[in-house]
């Protein structure tokens, strides 16, 4: 019986030694090229060089090595066609049964910025896409893997033999589809890079497979569907539903707002809860435990919390579930749920219970880099799920308008619990007290998810009143004060966060009248001096962050 052959040539060498060893144990002959062959040989694995198969040396510093009929005939030969197999034999070629290839790191190279065209073009893979296209075209006979995460599933099917025949066909098709998606995204990245050097703004190409057809859009007379951007699910697309009805269009918007609002608390050493209505928080708090954080968040606006979406940065326990069960909630999202908590929450058949995988993964030692610069490297918080998107250089946020699409980099959360405030400027005569500093950091993180114009009042790690989405900032201030009064919350000694500068002093005057003692805002108005003078008149401490958090 002919010995099966596997061709391994990978840029991402994650798991390749283990995969190759497992294939060898299953009596595959290993073929390889360049760096991959060297890694496998260093691991003690017998490897046949591709040059030995083609009887032709690699040329032009590796530009030409697998582009040869001995490789591509071996990949494209249909095993059930006698004429294909005879043609192979006539030329002295042999079939190749498995290909594991991933492409040169083009995106990673150009993401550094300012990369010359000549350098970038050396990272444009030619042989790799050609091999995986051939293997994917002939996927009935050739296994193809472009993602190390698929190695274990391939091995499991190989071990299942005839018992895994049904699963094998489905897996082969899925892996082939992944190849063509992978190549499409890769080619789009190259095209975008080249076009960016010739036009002011480069066109973008989007891979957005449908995840769900929705019952309707924002209103029943609108059709809608939900699509995932990119090959790896992130954000709302990565949530796993444990219970309840299918998500609606508005649910998905609110869940996006919930994850955004909770993101600043990814590194919080304390449990945090965000209650979302119409994509913006109506209550947000931290606490000594999750039940306390929920109670404090709910106290901000218990009326608006009816029919809300609630996000938590800790697994839900029984005590918190008991409290949650008393409120009508559309969706819950958390890192997990205790068995007792799930038993309580699933008594309501319609509530959508979702898990954010990885939200409770510790993040330590890294936050000083890049967009995490204002989070302390010593914080052992939770929420890699919440924070990771802002560290990806090529991450983009898309928003449609009638006739077009807006594209921007994702907003970077001002992480609470870290060093936020170190680079803030105290603009007033009075400096904040230590307690006020902590409340200002909390309020600045909490206002991040509020629709503009946004004013947020807080004290002792909890929101007291929120004014959102108003046409004037002073109106947002008045609404925040009124919300606190409606909830019976005392604003004496509270702090205020404004997502953008105060254009006039009237917002400061309104805050002082309500009992606010400290304000955090970006600054940058032509009337900053007037606004700061108003704060001094009232004995209010004011700090300027130099960064706007506008959410239109």
C-alpha cells in the first residue's frame, strides 16, 4: 500500500512540530521546505526536502521552490480517475495527501507603517497560495490546513477511519472554504496596501459571512441580518448563547453598547456591572462583590433598567442571580454562570443568557504597551475579551450610512483601575482629594460608553445620574441631575465627567448647584479659561484629560 505524504511549509509554526510528529506516527512521509524543514529536523523528525521531490533546487532566495509539476500534479490528481493516476506514474510523480501551509506575514509587515514597496512585496506569497488553492480544489482527496487550530480535528478524523466518514466530508469542505476565504483576505490586504500608496484613501475589502437572519430590523417593517467581520469571531459575534430566544437587531446593538461600556473596567480589581438601555448605560457601578455592584448600578435608574441588557465582568453567582431574577431583562452577558445561578435565571424562558469567552482571562504585565498605556502593568484584572480588540493594529469599526460605509479605528477604553489620571492636568486652584481622584477615574471610564452629548455624575464607584444623547451639554447636565433626584440619590460631594469640552460655563454652574465637587473633561474649548474660572468660583476641582470620548 502506498505511503501517504504530507507537505508542511508554514510561516506560523505554532504546533507544527507536534502535528508533524503525529502524522509521522500515522505513517505519513513528511515533505517540507526551508525554515519549516529545519525546525522539523531539529526536532528529530525525518523530512524529505521539496527539492528532492522536484529534482530542482530552490531559486532566487526561495522565490521559486514549490512551483513545479511534481508538487501540483501530486495535489491535483483525482484519485478516482485512472487517467490522472496514470499521468502521475508516467512522469514518476506521487500523490500528496495533506498540505499544511500558511502564508508569508504580509499584514504583520505592513502594519508597522512606512514599509517600502520593495520590502512589502517580498512578503507577498506566491507558492503558498498556489499550493493551498490546488489542495482546496481537490479537497475530496487532499487535506488542507491553513490554521494551526485545525490540526487536532484533522488528526481526530484520521484516527476515526470509516467511522468518521460523514464528519470527514464536512470537515474537508469547511477547510477548503477556509482556504479560499484566507486567500481572498490576503489578496485584499495586498491590494489595499498598493492602492494606499497611489490614492488619498485606500479602498477596503470586507469578508462578512452571515451569522444569523434576523426576524426584522430596528422596526418590524425592516429586514435585517447579522454578519461576522473577518475570519475570527470578535465582540458580539464571539458571544455564546446558553439560553433564551434568538437575538434581535436591537439586542445586538445593545450588546455592543454593553461590551463597550464595560471595556474600561476590564482591569478593574473589583466586580463591575453595566446596565444598558438603547445602547447607552443607565447605570454602572463597581462593588465589593457582584451582587453589590449590580445593586448600585440598578439604583441609578431602576425605571429605565426595565427591559435592559446587563453586562458583568465576573461570573454570575447565586446571590446576583436572585437579584437579577426580579427584573425584566432582555439579555445578560458575563464570563460564566454558577450552576445555581443558571438554574435561577433559566426559569425565565425568554431571557437571553450569553457567555463572553475569555472575559475572565487574567491580563497582567502587558498593559503598558500601545493602546493599554493608561492601564497599570501591575493590575491583575479580568477581561482580555473586552480589551483585546483595541490592541490589534488592523482592527476597524464599520458603520453604515445611506449610500456608504464609515470606517475608523476602534475606540480605546480609558481603563479604570490602572494609572488613568497620571497625565491629566489640574486646571483649577483646588486639586481633587484622593477620594475625588478615584471617583474621577471611575466616572471617566463610565462616561466612555454614554452617547454624546454625555454628562455622568458619580460617587464612590457608582453612577448617580446620566444625561445622554442631548443636543446641548447643559441639557445633558440637567437631565443627569434630574435622574439622580428621581432615584433619590444625593449629589453632595459627587464628581462629574463630560465626554467633550464645556463650550460655556453654564454646565459648570449647573453642576455646582447640584453639589458636584470635582469635574473631569477633555478641555480644548476656546472658552476654557471662562469654564475653569467658573469652577474656581464654586470651589470645584477640575482636571483636563486632553482626550475626547465622543460617541455619536
